[in-house]
C-alpha cells in the first residue's frame, strides 16, 4: 500500500549484488547499465551496506568495501550521465542515525534494525517523496 501511495506502478524487481567479492566488483557498471536501460519513469532504490567484508578463500584476496564510497561513486556516475533523478542511493547502517560525513552525498540512511518491509517503506517514504518530487497532496 505504501509503495502504491508513493507512486509505485508496475512490477517490482529485486537485484542483489554481493553474494561474493566478484559480484560486488561488478556492481557499479551493472547498476549503471540497469538504470540506463530502464524506462525514464522507472524508479530505482539502492540499499548499500555501510561495510562489506569478504574473507580470503583459496586464491582470492581478502576484500573490504565501504558502502559509502560505493554509493558516492554511483552518484558521481549518475550525475555524469544525467541519470541522478532516476535512483535513490541509501546506506544501511547498524547505527540508528549515521553521522559519517562521507555519507552526506547519499540520499539517506535506513537502520539495519528495520526488518519488516512495512517499516522499511515507512522510513523510505519521506526520502522517496523528496527525491522524486512526490508530496502527500499529490497521492
């Protein structure tokens, strides 16, 4: 209901990157490709974990990726390609309010303590409205 109220239409799809380090290394080009190939009215929300750590396995090196840095890189490329208005980039953080100054360019933060989809959508609603220009009076 909240998604529909926020202007959601059509199908809802989920894409998860990060099942392994190689998958996460492909995130930026694949995310940009996803946005570029979607219709102009498609709305995309990215949830990035603040810290991603992959232990070494076999010949693979240990990998640590900062979700804030990944989000900043995504936003930079979205701006460069004039696609910024089509996507929200959020940080998933263990803290209730993330005070990391490097996350200021992201659209917001959703605490990991929010587990239900209903609570997540309620937290997302004001960010969605601000980014996509939807106000309660236009529902």
